[in-house]
C-alpha cells in the first residue's frame, strides 16, 4: 500500500515539483497546505501516514507546527518529517530538539528516503 | 575684590576659623609674654602674622581680618606700654602696630584670594580632566553642579537644558543639604519671570532676587522649593543656546556680584563637555548604525537567496528528477544527460548554501545563540570544550556579536594557534553576556596584524561591551568579552 502524504510548504513551486516527483516514485500525496492552520485541519480530515513539514512557513515556524502535530489529537498522531532547503547540519540542534521523526533536505527528497525514515520509526 | 573669599566652607571649618581668629593671636601673645623684655614688640607683631595667614587659609577674609584685630589688641595690651591697656604711649610702638594692621589685612586678603583662586583652578582642572576622559556627559554635569556649589556661597545649583518642545528640563543638580533637587528629566514650561526666560531672550547671564511673583512653571517650582537670590549663565554649545547653569540661595542672603563671572568660567567647560560628548555619542551611534546596517543587509541577502534563488533551484532539481523518471529506458544518453544536470544543479545548491552560511547563519535567527554556538563548536577544526548557559533569546545585535566573536576565535585557533583544544564558555544568564574562548596554542595574537580581532573589537564596542585579549607567546590565547544585555 502506498504511503499517504501531506506536504506542508509555503512555496507553490516546491509543492508542485515535490508532488510530481513523489507520486512518480510511488507515494500518494493526499493533500498540501501552506499555513499552520491549514495543515492542522488537513491532517485532521485526511489522516495522512506521514506529514512533510517545511521548517520555514513564511512567518510561521515549521518546528512549532511539528510540535502541534506531534501533540495531535488522541485519534491521530501522524509522524512528521521536517524538510528544508537548508542542509541538516545548519539546523541540527533545532532538528534534534523537535519531535519529528527525521529530516530531509529538500534537494534530497525522494520516496525512498521517506520510506526509510518512516520504516525505521515503525520498527523502533 | 573679595571675590575668592566667597568660596564656601563647611560649618566645622568656619567654626574652627573663628576660634583660631580669636584664640590664635591671644595665645601667641601669651606664649611670648615671658620673653617680652628680650624680643620686643616688633618680633611679636611679626609672629602674629602666622595665625592671620592660617585663619585666612581656613576661614576666608572676615575671620582673617578679625585675627588682625585680635592681634592688634593683644599687642597693645601685652607688649606696648602701658601694659594691661589698649593705649599705646610710644610713638614708635604706635607706628609698628598700625603697620601690622595694614600689612596683616593685606596679607590676609591676598592669601584668601590666592587660595580661592587655587581652589577654583583645581576645580576647573578636575572638571576639564573629567570631560576629556571619555566620561559620560551626565557624569560631567553632576560634577559641575557639585563643584560650582562647593565653590560659590550657593545653597543649590542646577543645570537646565532647553528642550525642543519649548520647556526646560533639569539634567543635573546639587544642593548643600542634599535635599531640594528636582527630579532629573522633569520638564517645565517657561516664559514668565524666570532665569530660563531672561537668558532665552538675551543669551546673557541673568539674576533673579525672588520668585515670589513667578509667572511660569519653572519660576513657580523654584519658589516652591524656596529658592531666592538666583544667578544663571547660558551654556552655549557650538553657537546655540543649549541650557543654563543656575546657582541659587535659599536664605535671604543675596548672591554676591561676582557670581555671574565665576559661573561663566564653569559654563564654558560644561559647553565643551557637551560638545565632546555629543560628537562622541554621534560617532558611537553612527558606528553602531553602520554595523547594524551591515548586519541587516547580510540578513536580507541571505533571506533573499534562500527564499528566492535557493528554493527555486531546489524545485528545479526535483522537476529534473521527476523528468528523469519519465525517460524511456532505451534513451540512456538522455537519461545520463538529465542525471548529470541534476547532479550539477545539486552542486550549485550546495555552493549557494555555503555562501549563505557565510553571509548570515540561519540557525542564529531561528534558534538563537545556544544552538548557533553548538553548531560552530561541532564544525570547529580544533576540538571544543563547550560550557553553554544561554537558553533565552537575546537582542539580535548581541546574538550576532557573540556569534561572530566565537566564530572568529575558533577560526583563529584553527588557523594560527596550533591548539589541541579550545574552551568556549558562554553565559547569558544575568544582565550581561560573558564569553570566554581560550585555546592552548602558541599565543602571540596581535590585533594589529589582521582584520579579524580588530573587527571584533569594533563590534563589541558598538553594543557597549568590552573585549580583552590575553595572548602571551607560549601560553595560548584567551578572549574575554562582556556585553551588557539591557540595551534596546
Ligand atoms: N588564537 C591565536 N593564536 C595565535 N596567534 C593568533 C591567534 N589569533 C590571532 N593570532 C595572530 O594574530 C593575528 C591577527 O589575528 P586576526 O585579527 O584574527 O587576523 P587574521 O586571522 O585575519 O590574520 C593573526 O595573523 C595571527 O598571527
Ligand atoms: Mg582571524
């Protein structure tokens, strides 16, 4: 069964490009959002398997959104993967401190990488 | 010309002077009485000049003249026949005693004037030194009001500044009793019968003998505080009327006529101190603006690069990779070309990340000082022992300054020190940030030999901090920096 994704990013170009690539690679992108509020609502109604969250959502912080998604509702607490155009080492301390299951650089985004991160958490 | 005798003295000193004025000559007379026949009147009169000079030094003109009087009586009573009476029989004795009175009075007044002048000069010199040392204007103002108050027979002194909104504000004050100083910064309107008004209108020294019929807020306040005879002189800074120095008495004693002239000497110093402080403050502010503008530009360039170019390139990369997946398997050449382009694009993205990081570190604006310094420590070529106590966010200028200090010190340790470890301590818990970066390398760091350390000093000073470098050859290098946090 393909992984069902919600992508949260405030950059329309990126949403478009990421959706096209990930679907090609066998994922299902069930929805996209570009603000915290939108993201929380979508997550609630779509129940994705994984949510990709951009660290920078305009003036909002992806770290905050990741925290709120992780607190989640009783019924649904989807794993979050943080994404950014910054390389991981630039923000490592903040990423470590967040409840996200992992981080992917946007330039290295791929279905395989997502699958690996989620699979790893399923096991542990 | 009793000008300098108007210098004010403490009550204890005044009492001592009067006691000495009365008792001094009498004691000299009684002390020399056993030798009356051998030394004669002239020697006594000569010796009597001693208490006169002493009293003049401690107590001023009036006690000194009194000492002369007491000396006259002592000489006439004890040393000039007939003894036991002020009458003087011998004409020679009479001439000698009159000569004593004239010379004594002249010496006394001369001494009083000279010592007053010396005091005034000393006060002016102290203030000039204070103003020349980069003392803050507030410090100079406070010192001026105090020195003027101590020198003049005034009960209170004030420094008032004309404000752009048509009021005057009190910027410094002193009072003999320690009370009666209006709160600083307090603004009051003027325009009626007050020194502020007269000086504003004429640009010249002015005098008011009573505020009983004051008709503006400054005057009314002065009346309420019990000020009476008051003298003010204008403070002119670079051609414009900046404010006034006021000396006032709270008793019904009128301030002496020379007060205006004596105040004026101090007013010039106040003006110089203000002009110096203003140009220093302007320089510091403009330096801070230059640094802040530089930082702001770097932050904006980094954001623009990241939000615009970088994001766009990343998206293009994803699109290329998506296109790659659509290429039929048999078109190997096209596939390879696409994959090569993707790889090239990836390199460009990485390159740009490197550049952005050098322009402004993203983690600093997103995570603050703590995470940013951890990142620096992790990336350092020389191993770092980190002691980090900086949880809260600080004003951006301070975070940026602290970050660049640690960054430069770590770079230096790797580049010049041949160090095996660097200790980095960062504490931002109280009202100051303390940074200490110590390496165990060869030492001998010299800010004049490069651009890094000297730039750091500029940066530290623009946020009001201090930096010390200890780097004797062979003992490693330590950089100690303190930056106050409570500035906006
Ligand atoms: N930690 C250090 N240990 C030894 N020498 C140092 C150290 N830091 C600086 N120096 C010396 O002081 C000079 C000035 O340093 P700096 O102002 O940072 O300039 P730069 O690093 O650009 O040469 C350096 O050229 C180097 O010779
Ligand atoms: Mg250097």
